[in-house]
């Protein structure tokens, strides 16, 4: 957990901004389960996780699905622009 690392104040160890995390389930280097667990530990209710049946380059392998999910996520954010 980030709050256990020296030099990182505990108030900075939690993601406070909206985060879209696209996990590639067939990525055998950046293992989805590990990254999902770590991200969940360091976030509050601003995290959105989508899981994709792809290798590491999910945005290339499933570009239409990722773009659609990202657009839907962005449009759902309540942003003060």
C-alpha cells in the first residue's frame, strides 16, 4: 500500500480524482488481478474498473470497446468545466 512507503504522506496515498482502469485479462506481465487489488487499496469511490479479454495492448486490440467505455465514463462524470 502506498501509505507504507517512506516520503508519501498518508493523505496523498489515496486516489481522489476520477480514475478509469482498463484491465487486460490476458496480459501475462501486468497481471490484472494484482493491479486491480493494488488500485482498489489506494482509491476511494472515484475508481471505475473495466476488464477486457485482451493482451497487454488492450487499446489496440479492442479499440472500439475501450473507446466506447471511455466515452461513456467521461460523459458520466459530473465535471465542473
